[in-house]
């Protein structure tokens, strides 16, 4: 993996939500990108008790996810075994580690 790509991957992580995890069991390095699937513009704010409407724009400037078309994880960038799933990426890594242990350390 090229250093420039890793630096770009880890740039502005508070906005992109990207992070890297290395498994202590397998040694595999996982690059994680939360994908924004078009959530509503207002996810956070204050509920006005009189109007019952959401006010404020908390959480809108730093989404912690990227649009699918902005993904850096691609075969062209040197990634293999690319997959998407719902749920916790750390839970998925744990599941893969347990599967690896079952297959290679019976």
C-alpha cells in the first residue's frame, strides 16, 4: 500500500470516519470506511417543545461517513477482499478472526 494513499485515508478522519485496525490474532490490517447512504440532513439538534421540530445543526458538519462514490477502498488502489456489511466493523473483524481460528487452528 502506498504511503500517499494511507496518508490520504487518514486525513480528516473526524469527517470521513475512516480508520485502520490490525488484528492481533491474524495480523491482517483492515481499512474501514463508514458509508453514508443518504441519511436525512438533520440527525442531531434540539427538539423545540412548542413546535415539536428539530432545531440546530449539530452533527451535520461532521458526519463521520463518506459517500459511496468518495470511497478510497477499491481494487485500483490495491485493496483486496473488499466487502460491505451492516453493523459494527469491529464485530465483523472479531467474527472473521474466530472463523480464521476455527479453520487454521482446529
